[in-house]
């Protein structure tokens, strides 16, 4: 496992850093668990979700699972997704010195932009770029186009793809990515803050 950033200073220049959304900034699967229990009567423990493909490890029928996911995608505000602890403070601090890039495998971005405006509270959305690729695999060309060298991601399969192309993945710790892997781990947003060069760009 890598433990530090490979730059001269050991810190990441903000313009070389980008972020995934679900599981990194939006606490999406926490809401999945709550909705499954409270609205469908299906009890799930968050720590049970030890695979990104939750159907492999969680006792929920495929149709119900897809219905909940679609509700999450369509209306993240209405369904009550909260920011991951620490994300709001660190991202707003980062925005004061650099534009921000978010790259998500969601198929459309308007609903999650609305969620960001309401829950992260960016004062200037003109400095925030959010790209919805529609697939995990299509994140890589976007990151390369923007000159991104570090990407905070929760899906291990994506991390392996990025690593092969010299984009350094930073795994944001979640139950579904705790298998052995060689990548840098951020257990909290404070860990991410420690990796960043906070000198103004």
C-alpha cells in the first residue's frame, strides 16, 4: 500500500486533484440503507456492503435495489443524502485557492449539481466543474484531458484502471473497498486535507 503522495513536496497541487461524488462527497449508500429499511422493510447494515456491486452481498431483490438507486440518482436532495463528514469544509477551503473538478459515473449531472448547491454551499459554482461520464471506464479520458494526476475514488476497479494510466488513485475508505490493494487510502476528509498543498495556486 502506498502511504504518501509522490511529489517533491509530498503534497498534491490542487489543480492536479479531482474527486468522485458518490461514496466520497455524497454519503449515498447510507441513504440506500435507510430507505431500504424504513420504506421497504429490508434491514441492511452499512458495514455489510463489502462489494461495490451490493447485490453480491446484500439480501435485497434486484428490482427493489434498482428502484432505490434510481430514486437516489433522480432526487438526491429529496431523498435526504448528506455530505460525507468533513467534505463541505475541505472542499470550500479548496475552492478558495483553486477551481474544483468532479467526475462521476452518473448519467446526468443536474440533480447532483442541485444537491451540491444545497448541501455543500459553494459560493461560486462558476469555479466548479462537474462531469457526468455515464460509466466508470469513461472517467479516465476526462481526467487525462484535464491534466489530473490524483483522483479520490471509492470504487477499487476504477482505481486499478486509473493506476495503469498514471493517474494516482486515492481510495476513500468504505466497506466495499477494504480488500488488499496497493493504493493510498484516505479514511477521512482530514486525511485528504493533509495530502494537499494549501499554498495558493
